[in-house]
C-alpha cells in the first residue's frame, strides 16, 4: 500500500473514513469504534486528523468507553503497529 507516495508493507487493518471529523461527528466516531470493538478487540487506535483539543477530547471519550488509549502521533512520527 502507498502512504504519502511510498510503498509500504501493510501490517494492520486500515480503515479510511471519508466524511468524519473529530469535531462534527464525534458521536458517530464513538459509535463506529464501539461497533468495531464489538466485532473483536481493538489493539490500537490512532487519531491522525483534527486539532489537538478535539483529538484529546475524543481520546478521553474513547477511553471512557473502555477502548484502548488512542495514539496521537505528531507529524512525521512512526507508529509501531
């Protein structure tokens, strides 16, 4: 799979959610994460869109629902999945 134009080995399930944002669709994102978790345990969640405040708030709400603490990578960070 290509990420930023570079071919990478995919070692995780990648889901692209077009049309969601941490600001406007927070309840939909929480419901989506809960439905994914109900299908099988989520090992990691990464929040890669939105500003720091909305990411922090969404992260706290996901944790409150019993989901793994989301990773919030900085630009150019590498995620060890």
